[in-house]
């Protein structure tokens, strides 16, 4: 009996202790949240700075209230939707975005405390500057290009927006309409790259429309142009044949410049020495863009010198072709080895020239470069950080590395509009100049073909 009484007393004592803990402000070390129904005082606005499509509002929180947690700004856009922006109590300004037009807008600012109480609104009335999408449309320039059109715009502050491209479409017989082509949308978020080519379109007069939209749901009016794209065709790689008039060789290693590079009869540098027949210049024109094909060594000055420090790579390597057509080139695309170690690196070409001539040049195999025409010289892009490539940079280098013959040319002595049949490709610099060879998978060409042979 005494044992039962002791158990009952112990149970009563335990229950009493728990009740005492529950009546305090904390339990298991967690404090109870104290709430208040008193709303905080209003925010004071110090300055409003108009920006492109935005207002930067500088404010001061009410003094003596440590419980404020955030500031909220709201306005109603032209579509009747409420737009909301928030910053923490540690900010002294808030950027309110998404405006279109330059008329005065009304913005309300409130502060909210830790109990969820909201202050009365502080009303701000100010006019933003013209929005990024309106600037893009007003400055937009559209002109014919090979196989399509070139679109240029301004985006000085690198704002993100989309340019929607509309093209003519016949919805029913005799009735034409502009219809958006979703595959042709242009995404801009760069202050430097503010142009794009839109292809492929036939070489006939047609209408194009352009609308600019942003992430806030704003859409501009439609800019309409009537243009005729220049004729452009993909060069049939099967017609392009490597020629041997400049003595290409095949040997699995570097060769001495003084012994192998210069033709003693003409004084012209020979075409390069490729690793093997499976890596010959012809492999640049076989339609394969993901292989490990063209592989050509740079000649080496002082290769026989026992001191490696005296050996110097001759960066210029040549490959020569008969296109079997007379063509005015419009653009070329380079497909490098797709392995990541070759992306903006190793033996991938960074600088190159295109030389051209035709059958009228009877000295084409005995005199170079004086009887040939420099079509253009081109330099590959550098990524922002070679050690930290973005997916977009990798995608561009491996599958979209394109050079427009006229506009991307960096040599003032080039004649970018000349037509030619024979092409001499001069590789001048690799992304890593210390690599003793060049590699390319495919050299894809586009242009206006004058005639076939």
C-alpha cells in the first residue's frame, strides 16, 4: 500500500512540474512568439530616381520600431494587374520595375512588422523613363541578309527581353497574314551582342513583323518591314575536293620547317602535314560534325635543335580545295572536336583566313598569295572565363560557331564579296598556341552559287 501511495505522489509531482513549465514563456528552450495588433508608422520617402521602365525609391523606416521586417511596394499596371515588390528592413531603397510608357505612375509603399501589421500607405507619384522594350523597338534596324534578315537593337543596360519574329503565312487562299514563328524568337540580355540573323527564308520580297516583350508581360506594338533576303544556299560538301598542288603530306608527328615547309621551286609554304589519311583535309567536308577527323601538324622551326626551348611552332597551316563551283561566300560554320577539352582550348582554330581564286588565275599553283584574293580573316570568340564555361558558351562553340564573311572580317585588305572556285584555308592560331597541331570536324559553308563545274 505504501508503495502505491509513493507512486501516486511522484505522478502528482511530475504533473505539477509540467503545468508550471507550460505557464511560462518558454518550453524546451523555445520562446513563445509575442504578437501585437498595433500597426507601424508610415515610411518616409527621401528620393525617387526614374530609370528605364522603373522607379528607384529611397526611403526611411519609422524610427523606434525594431519589429519592422520588410517593405512592400505595389502598383497597378496598364493591364489592371497588381505588381508587387519587396525588400527587407535592411534595405534603404526599392526598385519598382515593369513600367511601360513615360506617364506618371502611382506606387504605394508600406512596411510590415513581425506581427504581420501593415502601415498606412505612403503614395509616390513619378514618371519612369522609356522602358527597355520600347527602346529596343524604337532603335530596331532590320535589313536583308544572306538567307534571311539581320535584326539590330539597343540594350545598353543588358535587360532581359524577347524579340518575337513574325513572317508571312497564307492561312487561306488569297489571304496573307503575319504569324509568329516561335523557333525564330530572339532572346536578349546582353549590352554588346545586340544583333541576330534570322534564317532561312526564300529570296523573294516578303513582310516581317517584330514585337518585343519582357518578363513583366509588357508587349510593344508591331514593327513591320518588307524585305527581300539575299539568295543563299548550303554548299554541298560532297562537291568540295581537296587538291594536292601545294604538296600536303601524311606523317604521324611534327616535321621540321626548314626541311618540309617550303616548296623550293616556288617559295610557297606547302599545305600541312596531317596525322594520317583518316585525318586529311578532305575530312573537313564529309558532313560529320561530331567526330575526331581533321588533324594537321604545325611545322616546327629548329626541330632538330637539342634544346627544346629553341623549337618554335609555325602557327600558319594551309589546306587547299576545289569547290567545283563559283561561289560568293556569305558565312561559314566551324564544328570543332566536341570533347570539353577542345572547347575554347587546345588545337581548335581561333584565327583563320580564307583565300580564293578561279580558273582565270593561271599562276594559282605557282604564286601565292600575290595571285590570290584574301576573302576574309576571322577571329573566334573568347568566353568570359575559360575555366568556368556556361552552357550557352559551350553550345555556341560546338554547334553554332558561325562567321559572317563580310561583317565578321577583321582584315581591311580583304575582298569579302569576291567570287571564287578554289579555296586555300589558312589556319593562323589555335586556342592554345603551344599545341603542335590543329583539329576541325567540319567546315560548313553557305553562299550564292554562280555556276557549277
